[in-house]
C-alpha cells in the first residue's frame, strides 16, 4: 500500500503525496531537501552536504547538488 489513508465521506482511500525517489526543495538554493520514500510519503528534511544546495530545475526539484551547469 502506498501513501496515507484519507477519509472520503463514509469511505477511505489511499493517496500518495509524492512519487518514490522524488525530491523537493523549499526554494532553489535551500540548505536541505525532502525525499519521497517507497510508501509515497515525504520524509523529514535532510541537510545537504557542505558545499551543496537543493536545486530546482525546469522539470522540478533535483535535490541536493554540488554544482549545476548551464
């Protein structure tokens, strides 16, 4: 089962928050990232390594990277 159980009237359904392996940044250049786990849920923010920052590209968040080329 992926995601969280969400009440929908008398029924409940499982909804994912994200796709496993997906990354999210609070903003481009943030010092931490969120990663989506195997259950389709966002984990706790994790700090980027020294010299890295969470980067957002044209297709979405790329996660913590040392450098992004043009």
